[in-house]
């Protein structure tokens, strides 16, 4: 079940203008939600969900329609029956697990991890990798989540970032400018299993943070993930509908 579906299915049918208010605030991940909301054949399913994207400059372009301060003011009168969803932050794990490093590395997830390290790879201590991700999550996502939680009496949820793509060929054709600067053209992408393991470390950091702040963590929908845990190919940007992301938010509103 997708983000928006998870939001909406928490709401039982009501008369127009009646029922919980729903607001979403985030960064680039809100683009999928907006695309799903604007899909002509299903627009009426999601028109009651307000989506705010953080204002910023990127690659010389102005993006977004709200600051965190303005969003917090928007939801300040929300009550316990209303819902707020955060899509702030991004894929911190991707910073060090997307472009193949000249020195191949691997890591063990825990003392009882059955993962077999890649032969010849240098082992990085989990505490070093997790410490890097925890610092990034708490330094970027943490302040925004605290501000949102403090500003409203609504139920608050945070949308976990999507898991990594398994298809390296797709990644070599579609990637952000920062990875081009990191040398993806020449070095190529990392092995998929390393990306997935790094994503799981970030997910653990988010679980801990959300638990501290009394915020629900919305994980990727089952049909948006492959059996091995990677992002389903039909959810790749540019391949198919973005509605699964929006339905995932909607489903949270039914519980």
C-alpha cells in the first residue's frame, strides 16, 4: 500500500469538509506525492491532502512553497484527530553507498550478522558507519521533526526514505548531479547489497529517533518493495505512476 493510500485509508468516508485534516511536509520526496495527487483519473481521492515542499535553491532553481516555520504555523491548530506527515530529509545512506569507492569496503551489521563480507573488501566497523548516519539523521531530520512535533497536537508520522534500487544499469543512466561529481561515470555504482545494508542502518537510526519523539514511522509499502527488499522497479521515477507513494501516506489515516 502506497504513501497516499496509507494516509487516506485511515479516514472513513465523511461528508465534504468533515473529518481529519491532513498535511504533508517534506523535501524532494514530496514530488512523488504531488504527481500522484495530480493524476487526473484519481485526483478526487487525494484532493483533501495538502502537500507542502520546503523552499530552497537547487541547481539555480527555486523549489518548494513553504518554510518549516510557516508549515508549523499551518498545523498549530490541528487536533488529536488530525494528521501530519513528514517527508523531510532524504537518503543519507546513499552519500557513501552509491558510487563505488576505489577502496572496496563492507561491514557487518551486528555480532550475529550472517552476512558474508565481500572477499578482499576492507571491513568498516558498524559503529563508525552507524555513527555517521545517526549524526546525519539527527542533525538534519531531527530538528525538523522536533519542531513539527512541538507545534501541533495532531498525530505525527515520518515517511521512511525508499529502499535502494537494485538495477545498476538504471542507476548509471539516472542519477543526481552530486553523484556525477563523485565520479559515478567512471567508478560506477556500488554493488546493490551494500546499498541495501546501508539503507537498513539508516532505517534503524530513524526508528530510534521517531520513538524518542513519539512519532510514527511509516515504512515502505510491501508492494513497493521486492522480495529481497529493494525498491520495486515499477516505483522508479520515470517508469510508472507515482501513486504508490501517495497511497502509503493515505493508509496511515485509517488506524
